[in-house]
């Protein structure tokens, strides 16, 4: 998967921050209609 991360505050879920992990997890939960826990094997810093 590739994404443009300039509008996120990094990959990992954080309180009060917009993260890639939260967005992808929410999309998968919606798609599969069940709670979905996403685990990343890599991280990125904000703005990358």
C-alpha cells in the first residue's frame, strides 16, 4: 500500500492526531463490517 502522508501525524494511532493506522483500520472495519485491528510492520513520521 502507498499513501501520501502529508495530512497525517504519522502512522501510529495517537490521541488528538490524524493517523494512517486509524484511517486504514476504520476503512477495513467498514469494508468487512466488523471491528478490525491493524498492526503495522513499519512506521513513518509526520509529513512524510
